[in-house]
C-alpha cells in the first residue's frame, strides 16, 4: 500500500517537472520571436518566462506545494495585468485587478478564478481581433503591422497561462485526492491495529462470504494454529470448517450461524459453549460499508471467568440464605424461619379453614446433662436429638425447628390433634431409641417431653394462642413425669 502511494506521489511530481519545462520552452520561444520581430522583449512574454523559472527553482529545491501556489498566484496576476501592457492603457485601477482576481479565487474557489481569467483572455482576444479586422467602432491610433503579430503572441501567452492555471488546479485536485487516500489508509491501519489488540475475538466477513479480517484473539479462542493474515481471503464455509470442532455442539452451532447470516439482523449477547470448557458471549452485527456493500462482524468475548464468578456468587447467596434460616448447631430451621413459616401457615389455614398443629418439645433434665458431661457433649446431644426429629418428620409441608436452647418445635399444617400426637410419639420414641446415657435423669438415658396443640385459625384467634396452648401441654407432660406426649387445647376435629 505504501509503495502504491509513493508511486502516485512521484507521478504527480514528474508531471509538475515536465509541465514547467514545457512552459519555460514555450515562453522562451515567444521571447526569442519578439526579439527577432521587434528587437526587444515585451513584458508579457518576459513575465511568463520569469514566473515559470521561479516556480521551477522552487520545485527543484523540494518544495512542490509552494511551487504550485506561487505559479497559480503569479499566473492570475499576469492574466489581470497583461491587457494593460498589450493595449497600452495605463490606469491606477489596473493595480486593483490582481487583488480582486486573487480574492475571488481564494474566497469563492479556484474554479471561479479560472473562469474570471478565461473571460479576461476572451475579452483581450476579441479586442485585438476586432482591431485587426477593422470591426472596431472606436477610434484607435494607428498600429504598425508587427504590433498585431505581437498582440497575438501576447494572447497566446495569456491562453497558455490560463491553461497552466487549469492544469495546476487539476494537479492540486490530484494531490487532494492523494492526501485523502493517505488519510484513509492511515485510518484503516489504525483501525486494524486497534482490532488486532482487542481482548475480544473479531472476524469480519464480506457480503460475498469472504473473510476480510481476523484478529489474533479469535485464533487463540478457537485454538487456530494459522496466523490471522493466513485466514484472510478464505470463504466463510472454509472458516466454519476450521472452527466447528471447537463448539460443544458443532451441528447446532453451525445451524445457528447460518440462521443469523440469513436473517441479517443484529444478535447481541448470545452465549456459546466450547469443548475446552470456555464460555463465549457472541455479538453478530451486519453493517453497511457505505457503498452498497454489506459486511458482517462476529465478535466473541470470553466470559468464562465472569460465569465462574457468577456461579460462585449464586452459591454464596444460597449458602447465605441457608445460613440465615438454619440453626448452625443442629441444622434444623432457626427461630426466624420458624416464626416466618408459622405466620404463613396460620394465614393459609385461616383462608381455607384447615387445622394447624404445633408440637413443642425439650430435652428432659438437659441442664443436669451439661453439668454432668460438659457443654461439648451437650451440643452433641442436641445434634443427635435434632437428627432423630428430622428423621421422624416425613411430610414435605412439616417444618422442624430449634425453638431455643434445648427446646424444639414442629409445625404440621392441616394435621388434626390425633395426627399431631402420633407424630410427637414417633419423635419421642426415636430419641429414646438413641439410648444416650444420662446419669442426671431417672430414666438413665436422654428423653424428651412433648406438648401438642391444634387450632383452626380464625379472626378471634392469634398465633400466640396456639403457641401458648402447645407450651401448656408441654408443661403438663413434664409435670406428669417427663418422657411423654400430652395433647393440649384444640379447635379442630379429633
């Protein structure tokens, strides 16, 4: 690309050198002819030769831009002033003409400047033609015959200057296009450099299904051994063949790629799985080049670390939720969870007119157990009791919780009193079957006492009434000798 740009620049410079050489040859020839016919060199030819010579010198010292600016400016001034020299008119107004022509050229554009200078040439040409043919109605002084030859030479110089201005303007247009091309190529290189350093894998496919760009990151994501430059020019089908083995489900992945390419609508944030365990987030974006051609960009962002972090965060949240509702010592529901569930079940049973059973229990003579065996064995005892309770509560709707200290509770929705008593008896037997020694108890082993209460909730009852009834039943079981179940108040059928 740089070689082509340099060749174009060299072509422009060669054109300027050859043009100025031809200009010097033409104006020099006019000077020689004038010397031959009149014995002196007139200002038009001399000024034209001088302008070309100075521009040539500036070009030779390596400043082509200044050479072009000088040549156009001097040509405009010469075109404006030459009619005065040729016609013999002397007027202060002529000093303003070059300024006007230059101002018009720079402010309104070089094309208008060329039209103005061209118009001046036509006026001068018409003037001398009318004078030579005798068509002029203005009384003019007699001119010698060689004057008309010299006038035509001056007009030729004017025409040559105007032509040179047009060619110089064309040269400037060529250079402008060249600069635009250079800037465009530079921007393209910068864009490709940015895409090459992205952490996202990028592939650009033309509307002809040909790969136009691939960056290094995409090669790494799909374990491609080729360099990105080697993949440019492949057909889309060939590119898919190279990467399809990396997809976790190649057939589904290829079908999805074909579907996206056919619908021509953006699809952002689509998650794809690779065989190596990586997770990519793919963005598909069709776009218009601006010249009627369409392209497609496939961008792949590796989100494996993000997905792993999200999984860990979700697990941490689940653990936190469990910890916030679970008793750390026994693994049963804690007091907060017990209160929440009891409130929900109370409201639900009240809406549907169903019974709600509550069982309260605690370990008999647990303070003596701690005094006899110590607090660590006491914790082990509570864990064993909790395990026995958990194994006895089979319904998914029931909830076993640690109520506080050595006290436990069981919520049994839609269970009548007899069912609650049966469940309590099952729990009592499970704990006694553990046969954990308890020297501080008259039974010799760890036992529990349980109180059962069943209510059908209604507007005149509160949850505290159910808890108080179960607590009174528990107290009654203890007073009766412990290691037993007592049923308390009930507002539900037996």
